[in-house]
C-alpha cells in the first residue's frame, strides 16, 4: 500500500487524541460536557492528526495545502455540498410526514420560532428560524465540520485512493468514521434518537458509509476539503436543527427519524449508489 507510513501515523495520532477527548465526555455521559468544548475538540482530532502527520513527512510537508486539500476548488462543488443535505433530508422526512410515521409540524418548533421572531406569524417565524440556522448557525459551526473533514477527507481520502478503488476507499473511511462515533452513541445519553441500540447503530452505520461515498466524491472531484466541510455542517444543521425538531414523535417515529433511523439511512444509501455509479462510469 502506498503512503502506509503516513496513514498509520495519522491513525495512531487520531486514536491518542480521540481517547483523550472521550474521557471527559464519557465521564459526564454527555456529548455536551464542558458546554460543548470537548465535542468541539473531539471533532478536531482528525484534523489535528492530519496536520501533524503532514508536517512530519517531508514530501507531504512540501505540498501542505495540496496534501490536505486546503485550496477552495470550484464554487459549484460548494453549492452542491450545501444543498445536497437539504435534498436528501427533505426526501426522507417527507416520507416520514406523509406516511404518518411522524407528524408535521411540531408545535415546539413553531413556538421556538415565535420566541426568536415574535413580530412574525407562526409559519413565517418557523421559516425565519430555519433560514437563520442555515446561515448564521451554519457559519458559526463550520469550523467543527472542517476539523473532522480535514482528517477523514482532506488527508485520508486521497492517500487511500492511490491504492484502493473509489468504492473501497469510501467504505473503509466510512467504517472508520462510524466506529469513531460509537463511544458517543453508546456511552452518552444525548447522542441518539431513542431507538433501540441495534436499530440506531445499524442505521447510523449505513448512513455514515453512504455519506462517505458522497464526501469522497466531492473531495476527489473538487480537489478540496472545503465542500466536504460544508456538506458536513449543512447536514448537521438541516437534520439535527430543522427536520428532526419539526417532526412530531409518534409510536414508531424513533425507528425512522434522524441519523439513527431507517428513512435517512435508506435515502443516503440511494444517493451513495448514484454517486458510485457516476464515478464508476467515468472511470
């Protein structure tokens, strides 16, 4: 395998940094421990490991910006990255709402909107709340997604793709990415949607591997990590901040909703298949 020493160095640093960040999170049984400081540091573990690895190896260091994909790339990939989570999120949640698995809209979300925009009607306030999340919250949290993506996609995707096919690269990184999240899912009380553990973990695994295909495609097509960071945070804001809070929970909603439910996993797998086919045809 090409770049074996660099990849192993990255993984070793990632494990050490991740373990250090998980200690206070697991001790508090909350991903929000330290007012979210530890989760932010956790999200920067892949990026930090990537930076240190790149600085350690002379050849990678000479092409620092190229190695990590720090150049911006074409704007079209930024647009695709930003809008794609809204598209697959809307497809998944439209099924949940129209099937009756979950209700729409959740009055709590409308009330939150009115508290933020009391001068507007409930519907307009909800729209304004969503718009503010997709702009202000997106910008505020972009650095968190950038920290993760700098490692997984900025550094690791091009390194693995030199020795592996697109599908294998995306699957391997998707599995590693998913395993990296597992302690937060099973050892904290506020990082899941309430579904049984086997359902949540299974659906989350399918989703992260599926999104890994999309992110790998963005990284390789754009030669930039920025679209990956944009999609990461756009996904978090759209799913965690808008679509899930807008949904009324019913008897089986937890089995289908959020990143640990069937609906988003199924739609994500469909999008991954489309990306894989597109990449395969071009190859």
